[in-house]
């Protein structure tokens, strides 16, 4: 776009002169290039004018006036011209001889005045901001006199006096006092320089802006009415008329430091070993160096990078790795008033090993001369440079030439823009030392191995300063083990901390098996580091450190103690449980009774007392079967899972009595056995606890769990038998009282024309006598009902081939079960069992012992007993009878669950779905302040969808209507993951957020249902719509669990 245009009053010849047109086009082009990079443009505006904002510079017109009308100015900007508009004025006489570069500089200066007016209105920026803008936008050095220049004036145009900001025409006239001359008086109004000699001179300025340099004597300087510069040089000079309103300044060479003091009524400015200037009748308390100091070269001229001999550069540096001292050499370095602020150290970047770079963070420093400064590096900088500058000399071990680069503004003189100096600045390095280990500590409770050493070098990048695979531990009976945990960062040049993975911790249990510095077998602990254990060190030097590195071990748990992970909000907390021998805990009569029934008890009993976080009322405890029941064998003679071997779990009360404690879906407490490694044999016991409920031996809701449990097995062959009241009883023909776990798989075989919610009710053997009453009582049914899965309509559904409409469930030997369904509704919606939407389902017991379940409207599924223990997918799905959620509470750090996510959509409303972290099966979430919020409580939606709660790998899921999709995922999670959906009604354009927990939704309905294990259906309509839960279907297929 054009940034400005010529006014109609512009003379045709001047407007079309080659130099003017070239300058105008170059100005447009330059500004467009700046504005096309908004970040740099806004930074420039902020630097010059103190603020930035969007600007439209079009419409600012230019008018050419004769030299008399312009009062000798080359250019001027009027915010309000005689016609009321903004205007830039150019001196026609000056224009006749000016070249394109000079014209462009003036146009940019006046545009700078215009920008300042646009941004700051009447609050004019200090100095000649137009000239500063013109210099910076052209990437030129700033004339330091402009920093204190008064750019305001007035012109008489069209019979009116208007206020302007102007570009002056600088005079090159100067007078130098010859020998014997003691007084120079300037006349007229030109800008004239005057320089004295070695005598005590008197220099008197005129009405122009003068530069007065007294010389080596003790001189008296009088500036006159213009904006004068009084140069501090040799001798002790005095200024008789220093004036702030006139824009007077004191000139001081760029590298000189000054002090200002009050002497009577005068301010005295002194540069040690150079001279002083005394400002008569001036209060030093009013001094503002930003306004009243002009930094100059030795001749009093504004210091300019383009000036002869005035280039501020770096040339070289030396670095003493032992002392951490970086000594830098340069040229024309500039001092800044104040302390520790001459060099901006954060602008210095070091290049070394591997051509890697590091920018220093040490504090700023003073110059030691106009060509040197020294930096004593902080610990962080020393640590990082240890790997970059890892070889004595001028290059690293890989041949990279050391270099120190200085970014723009590295030399921080007042308002001074030092140029970047990026290459050719060699560093000579000395006293590089080889890294060594000296000792280590190991906390067996936390798994943290802390290393201590010396001269440890950081390495560019993250988590790579120490190659942990190079570390070998000696302990036990002299055995060794090489660590497999990932690499780590240093914490200092003498320390590093390694949190070992579970594999390493497990392997060290037998080596570092006693507190102190030696094992229980008497072996002195040692940590050996093979060559290249510190990647930042000189690769050509062998840095192996194999002996003499003692390890001090603490918190080795006694053999009867067991470290466990328990859920604490969204994290895992390590707690200590006690493992005791069952023979010492269970009474002889109890053990005899178990044996008489053919029950094989575990050899150990687990005890644990644990406090829950505030408002957290439930948690899962996950136990390794081999640890808590090492004597139990689930396999048959062929090594595969025995079909007859059934799992038992007991709670032990304070009196030592046993009670069954397998999972109860009504109380949501108890144990289940899962196979996490896919061999068909259960290896993980997952126990659900609720504060004050069954299994909590203190029987109080007090925020504390008190647990005492043990496992067992028994050989049983339970089968179903039908009862007259429609119940199916599962029992071993010879033992119907031992409540052992039996696993089943329910698989949907047929859908009806409606969507059905399929559930079941369980009765214990003791409740069989009341079965008829219970089955006819809707309230009882609602309290006891367990959701199995939901079926979809037989038509108008988009499905993925990978969807499996099946669920695993655990029943107990001796229990009775009956299945029911509700069509296009939930059980909670009913007010009577005679409601046509409700129906009991019929069953057929097949010859192989499986069940065929069917009902009205063509709904049907099968139920078959499983020989193998439920796998990883069932572990994750174990609480989906409560709500559609994924249970990751069994996993700990270092364990990764991966697989494939399948989605399918059949909906007219657009939805975006994802998963968020919940503390428990009830959907409680952690708010931003760390508190727990339950579904239905204020702030639930906001808390659930916090970035800290949303699961990135399972977020922002969407796809077009009538489409399917599959996506791979990998998760390391330790809590419940629950779905949410943001649904936009395309008819009303209203967006609602729905959750799987009814209380969290605006219509108090659950908007996600489990259609099978890890298969969820979304109902996307507020108030439930058709309750078909097929608008979006999300399914998961999991790969075997992996561990770091």
C-alpha cells in the first residue's frame, strides 16, 4: 500500500524529480518490509516510541515549501496543518541539491514524528524520535545527539503559525582558537562549533545549536539560546548558562565513566584523570543522564559505528576452565554510568564441541578498559561450557573452533546500539580437567541414585548429561549390574540424580541389600563409570572411573515389608505394607478349616494402613500375585491355566476371622485377578477399596484405610442350573458355599430394532429364600442392578469392523443371576416393572454349559465361562459397569499402554470428543487448586477440561458423519480416563458438553454408555433424544503392556 501521497500544492517538477521519486519509493518499500514482519516492527515501535499499536500511515500528504517558509529546516511534520490535516513539509531549496538517501532519511524522520503523534498524541517522546526512528529503520547507528534533541518549532504558513517537529540542516562551520586567542564569540543563528586551545578560554555561542569544546585549560563556556553541547575534556571548565528548556547537553566520550556531585549552587560532573565541567546554578538532583548526556568520540562528534576508528567489536577471549573466568578483548568498548552494566552478558554466545552453542546467563560486568572486560561465570554457565570448551587450546576435541559471538546491543552504553559481532572471535581455553566420580548414595525407598563427582560437564540437549548405561553397580556377593534407566541431566558440576526404573530397582534389591556402604554379604558397594559416561567430556580422552567410588545405601526395607503404589488423586504414592507369614497370622483352626475344604491359602498375609487425600473416598490397590502369594499355582500339569483352579480372596478382621472379599459390583469393593502379560495366568490382583466399606477394617469413613488380606485357590467346577423364578444359579455340584471367582464373557449376538440397556441382578446363596420378593421390587432391583452393556439398533448405525460388543464379568460360586433389558430407556426411568420398556430375558443352558440369553425385539447374547484369567483390556474395563471410563490405576511410571482407537459416527450434530483424568470410578476430578470436585458440583466442567486433566493423546477426536476411523495411541497414565463430548446442535447452534456421569450433565442423564469392554456409545442430544447411543462410537484395542 502507499504510505503517503503528494499534496496538490506540490510543484510538478519537484514531485517528479528523479531523486525525490526514488527516495519516496524506497521509503514505501522499506516500511512495507518492516511491517511485513510484525514482531520486529512492533519491537521497533516499542523501542523508539515506548509503545506499539496497529498503524495506517496512508493519507499523510507532502507539501514542498520554499527555503524561507521552511526557516532553514530540511523537513517538518505538522499534526494539524492550516487546512486541518496532517502534513509533511519539505524544503524546496534543500531538495534541489539533496540526494535520494538524504531525502529518504528526512521522509522517514518526519514519518517518525507522525508515528509518535499517532501513538502518544501530545506526550512527545524524549529527544528527536523522528531522527532515531529514521536511523533504526535504515539499520544505521543513532546519532547520540538526537537522544537529547528538542525537535519542536513553529512555521508561518498560509498566514497561520503552526506547531511542527522538524529535521534541521546541520552546519559544518567550526572555529578553532589559534595560539594566543583566549576568547571566541559566535554571532548569527547558524549551528557553529567552537574549540578552544590550551589557554583558559572563554567561548560564547550564538542563537544556534553550538558545540563548545574548551580545550585543555580551565575554560568558561556560554552557549547562548540554542541547544548547545558542552564537551567535557581536559581541564576544569564551567558552563554559565546550562539550560534544560533549550536542550543543552554535556558531551562525554563513550568509554568514560563520570560522577556528578553538588558543589554549592552548582552541579559538578567529573571524569577521573580527564577533567570536569561545572554547571552554574544547576541542581544535581535534577540530573537526568538520558536527556542531558551526549556520548561522543574524542572530537566531540556523536559516536557513530560508521565513523573512522569508532567500531565497537570483539576480537578474542580466553577461558580458564579451572577458575571459570572468561576474559574478553575487543576495541572501542563503551563504558556506561553506574556499576556492573557496561556489557550485557546475556548477549554473548559461545560455540564449541559439535558446533553447539550456549548463551551465557551470568551477571553483567564493567569494562576494565576500552578494549577488555572479564566475566566470572556463574555455576550454570560453567557447567554448560564444560562440554563446549572441553579441550585446551582454540578448538574442541571434535575440531570445532571456539568462538564468542556478541548479539546486537551487547555493549550497553546509554541509548547506545552496539552492532552484532558474531564470527572470528577466537577463544583460547586452558586448565580443562577430566570429569571424575567420587561417591554415590542410593535411597532404596525412592529408587534415587545420587552421584557426586568433580568437573562434570553438561551436554547440549536434554536428559543426556550422564550416560546411565555406562554405570555399573557392585554389591551382594560381589555381583555387578549395569543400569538401564534413561540418561539424566546434571544438577551441578559436582552432582547428578538418577531415579531408577523399576527394572533397575528390582535388580539392585539383591545387590544393595543392606543400609550403609557394604552388602549383607560384606561386599563394599561401588559404582563404576565406563569411558564416555559423561558425553560432554573430551571424546579423545579415556574418562573411565572404575574403582573407589563408594555407595551409601539407605531405607532398605526389611524383608517382611513391601513397597506398594496406591492412588493419590492423579498420582501414585509409594506406601509401605507389611507382609507376614500366613502361618504366623492365621490361627491353626482357620488354616485347618481351609485345608479341609481343599482351599490352598497363600503363604503370606498383607497388612496396610493408609490415609487418603481429602475428599478421596476410594482407591485401588494392585498387588503382584507372585509377591503376596508366591506359593499359589494357577497352572495345570501342561503349564497352562487350569480350568478347575479358581481364585479366592479374603479379608481378615481384627479378630483374625476370614470373610470373602472378591469384587462385589454393588458395594464396588473387593478383589479381581487379571493377566497382564498375556500368558493366560493371572499375575495381578486389583482390589477396590472404599473408605468405611467392606475391606476397611476400621469400619469408619475417616479418610483412612486399614487393610488385612490374603489370597487362596480351590479346585471347583461350577455350572449353571435354572430356577423356577427365572434365576440362574452358578454352583459346583459338590461345593456351593465357597465363593470363588468364575469368569465369563458375554457376547452380543443380535440387536433389536430398539436400543437396549442390558443388565443383571445378583443374589447370594443366603438371599435365595427372598428371591421372589426381591425380583418383584423395583426399588430393590434399582439398588442391585448392574449394567452389562447396551445394544444398538439393528439398522441406521455406522460401525467399524473392529468393534466387539462383548463384556467380561466375574461371578462367584454359589451366586444366582438374572438378566433384564430396558428398551430406549434406563432402569432409573421406570416407575413400574409392568412398564413395556422393561423385560426379563429368557435363557437356555447349552450342552457345553454356556448360556444363550434372549428377549423380545430380537435381542440376544451368549455367556460362556472363561478358562484363562481376564487380560489387560478387562483390567482397564473393570469399572465400566459403573460408568464409561478407562481404569489405568493399576499402572505405574515406566509402564506404557498402547493400541488402536476406533471411532464411528452416525449423527447430524457435530461433536468433538476426548478423555480427561478422573481420580476414581465416580468421576471425581482435581480442580486447579488441587481440591476434588464431584460430578454435579459447581465447577466440574471447568475442572474436568483443564489442560492438566485432558489427555492429549485422546483429545479433539472428530470425524465426518457416516465415517469410521482408526488411530494409534500410546499412554502412560495412572488414573481413570473418562470421555467427554462437546456437541453442537446444528439446528440451534447451541453447544453442550456431555460426560459419562449423569450428575455432570445439564439434563442429569449419562451421555456415554458401555456397549462392550472399552467400547463406548455417545448420545449427543440434550434430554436424551432417542437414547440410541450410536451417534459416536469409540472403541479401544490394547497391545501388551510395555515397561521402560
